[in-house]
């Protein structure tokens, strides 16, 4: 059964136009020319001159004076699409990431039936409207900063990859400070692996790296046996909290979506294939964690083409 949790937009105040919201966290490393720091990551484009989070840049940019998300505001005299012409287009649908209502899934029509700024192609299954906005989209442009923990990570060609074929490897940004409530989707593909029990790829939720190694919740798919799993890790102890079968096999070299949701006392996890949910599970959250998000592999090489955070 697919079960999803309503997520309250705790950072909706930023969307309402409070100046300085996009400077909440410093970028590591400092963003290069043509990029601006936004929630701790470097995104294409220039600074938000109006300080309104509404015009020039950022995941909450409404797309300026082009496209269905235009709000007609004065700040849209120069849209982000125009300002960063030729900008990155992760999904190749012709709409630059900053203007795309679904930057990780091709949707050239930009259909958005409920008008919440999140495209139909990447609305979350089972509970439309539970996510109010996208707060970060990471196409893994080379300028973005991540903390690696174990494994052999690389970032190139707008992808983040991990080549270690045994044991676990994490990459995360603990500085985001999203708190308890967040929904994270990654697009991932499995490579070769050597572990005979687990070949996992997915997203980390509530990563807490105050005392390394980090503590976390993990929403993932296991390519061995074809299941969706929720794990916790705290003080050196792993715990498999929930596991349900997938309706499809995980094939190396193919792309899948893995979506994790953390709210209050619950963690939900779903796996997507070809735009459909192919398995989901829910577990109670017992660890008092808040913090960043990330990605993790276990027992397999894997590639991540993007990570998107919503609230
Ligand atoms: Ca696009
Ligand atoms: Ca798209
Ligand atoms: Ca929508």
C-alpha cells in the first residue's frame, strides 16, 4: 500500500518574500562565476537582486515572465530563464532547471493540474498537495559541495557516483538544516556489486553528523530480492525498520526514482520505475535526528543523476 504523509511548508515564509532566505547556509566551496549560493548549494545564475525569492533565481523562482508559473510580479521583468539563458537542463526537456516545474523528469508541457508549482510528472503519489514547494534541486553540477563518508565518490558530467562495490558509502550535506520534515527524491542507477545480501541505493534522511560516523535514516531499494527498505543507523548500530517487495526487478544500468519522506514520528519510502510507484513502506522514527539529506550506497557501485528536496 502506498502511504504518504502531508508535509507542512515550514519554509513557506521564504516563498512569501522574506529577504535573505537564500543566504541561510554557506556554500562549500564558494560558488564560482555564474553561480549563487542557495540553501547551501551552488545553483546557476546571479544573485536575487530584489531579495524577494521571486524573480531571479532559486528553486522557488516562479519562472519569471515566461511559462505557466509566472505570477506577474514586478520582479519578473527579467526571468531566471532569460537571465541564465543556455542554463543547465537536467532532464533534457528544453526547460532550464530553474524554470522547470519538474527538473528531474522530462515534461516539456509543464502540466501542473493543481497549480502548486510542482509538475504532474513529479507530483508525489497517493496524496497530491502534501508537498507545498521544492526547496532544493541538485543536478550535481561540478560546483556543488558534498561531504563524503566512506566509499569512493566522484562527481562529473552532472552526476554523483560511487565505485565501491562492498560495504556502505554516504554523501551528504549536513549543513542544510532542513529539520525533521522533508521529502527527498533521487534518480539512481545501480552498477556492479559484490555483496550477496544487499545491493542498496537510495536517499539519506535526517543525517546527523555531529559525531562521526553520521547517524541517519535510509530509504532505499535492494537490487537483491527486489525490495524497498527503511534503515536506521545510530551509534554504530544498524536496524532494518521496514521492508516490502517491489513489483519489478532492479536491473543494473536502468534508472529508478527513490523517494523518502520524514515527518515527525514517521519515515515513508517509495521506489518509482518509469513514472510509477513499484513499492513503498513506512516505519516509525525513533531517533531524535534532524539535519541534512544525502545519498547512500551499500554493496554496489551506483550513480545518482539528481537529488531534489521538497517540503
Ligand atoms: Ca528540464
Ligand atoms: Ca522537466
Ligand atoms: Ca502540481
